[in-house]
């Protein structure tokens, strides 16, 4: 399984990773553009659910090449991918969507809706 947007200390991506690990996932890929907490999450999941292999990866969910490489890596390693939870989301530029430039709006849409 792949979970994007998994770096948050208490977010949906972290909780989802734990839920699938708890319920028998063989491998969980926790991914985010920011990585400061990914290794901590990986160690925590592996210690709570010893049979689960956790892979922490830095990816940009809005970049097609990053997502493709990740999926290809999973398929090469495990031969299949059962679940891809596209949880990553951004607000490009940190502004209200109505005030966003066209470039920031499109960056937000690439991450939040396209991939």
C-alpha cells in the first residue's frame, strides 16, 4: 500500500498507515514531500506491528515522474499494488484559492486532484 501525505504528526496519512499495518498489510509506503517525521513514523509502525515492512519515501505527489517511479518501485519489490491512498494535499502559495495566481492554482490542482 502507498499513502501520500503521511508526514503530519497526527494527520490522516499517519492514521491510515497505522490502520493498514494493524490490519495485516505486508508493506506500507509512507510518502510525503516533507520528510522530517517519516522516519519516526516508520520506526513507530514497525515497532507496533513487527511483521510490516515500512518504506519512507520523499515524493512530490504533484509530479507524475515521482509518482510513476514510486509505483514502479512497489511493483518491482512486491509484484503488485493493492492500495494507493492519494492523501497528499497542498495550498500552493499559502493563499486563499480565490486569491491564487494561475500558476499556484494549477500547482494546487496537480497535487490535489490530478495525481
